[in-house]
C-alpha cells in the first residue's frame, strides 16, 4: 500500500509540474540599437554593437536619444521595447504620447518580422518630403500591429498578417527614410489575425525600473507605457519589431530571441485540477495511515 501511495504522489506531482511548466513571470528588455544614426550627445550608431563606449544604463544608448538631425527632447524619444513572458504581450516605453498628435504627428504602427527577412525600403530618387507608399514585398514583414486612431481616443488595434501586396506608408520626411515604414494602409491584401484594445499608463523612470525591470536611464519627463497582446502571432522562432513616429523622428527596434515566447499562463481550471490532484493525494495518504494504524 505504501508503494502505491508513493506512486500516486509521484504521478500527481508530475501532473502539477506539467500544468505549470510554462509559467514564467516578468519582462525581458528586447531593445536593440537603432537602425539609424543618433543625435544629441551620441555619435552615429553608438553602443556596443557598433564598437562604441556606452553611457546608457542598458548599454544601447536608446534612452534619451533620437535619430540624427531631429527634435532632441524627451517628448519625441521612443525609449524601450519589452516582452512580457508571462502573457506574451509586447510593451513599449515612450516619451512620445501615443494618444496625442504632436504638431500633427502621431505614433506609427509596429511592424513584425518573424523570419529574419525584413529590410528598410528605399525611396526612389527625387522623392522628397511627404508620405510615400511601399509594397510589403520590399520590406518583408509578416505582421503589423495597426493602431486605428489613438489620437482620437480610439484604443483599438488590429494585428494583420501581411502579404507581399500589403501597403506600407513611409515617414513624412525624406531624410528620415531609414526609419521607414511608419504605417500600414489597410487593404484587402491583409488578413486580421486578432484585435484588441491597448491601455496607456504613465510611469517615471524609476517606476519603469521598479514595475518592469527595464532601465531607461534618468531622462526625467513622462514615460508612456502601452502593451499589445500578441496572441495569434507566431513567435516560436523569435521576431524583430520596428516602431517609429509618422515623421520618423525616432526609431525603436526590438529583437525577441527564439524560444522566449511561451504559452500563456494556464487557465484557472488548470490550476484547480493540479491542486485537486494534490488534495486527493493528501486524502489517500491520510486514509492509508489510518488503515495501517
């Protein structure tokens, strides 16, 4: 009887372990160095990836910098991009308020490459300022997180699976073309894989570190933190994320390594089943103890 009890305990323990195997908690800072030159106190392509010394606490000099020859203050600075492994949510930390138009300029969409095929499309010679449309076949993105119109208070977004014929819009200024693309122009070439609403909270620099474990330095000013549920997006092989304002003033790029994205936190029923199994084991152990006595 004792052997049977041990077998039941072992089986229940394995079942519970399997039920919570995919549970992890916390954010992973996936920000990588910008794809374009920096302004402010930094030189072109600062950071360890370019062989330069770094004064940024995260070692990438994204914090407190914008792209070259652009407005260099906190309200135009895209600061960090993180991935929550407990929920498979993508979170952006920004000095730029996604719910407002700044001089008529808004936040762009987030483009996602899941097979390491993206490139920055080049504007044809002679195309100056003003928006220019590209076919996605020149950029190689698999998905786009399309924000409907946050500056009007609309917090809805769609995650679209892109085709080669999907239409991507450039940034507004030719000198910021390396920040392209900025927006998705929805069309019949796209397929919606999921949708939702994002929320925006504001945190200080210290608050971002305390709540997310992401160090954005000491910019001062306000950090706008907004998140997107990536359910429906295949991330098993990793992904690269790209975000800019519609003017291209700053560019934020993140890379998620393969194997980081996991299944969502188990449903309540899964936890209940696990604890019921342990409860049954405890009952049988107690019952067997009485019988032995």
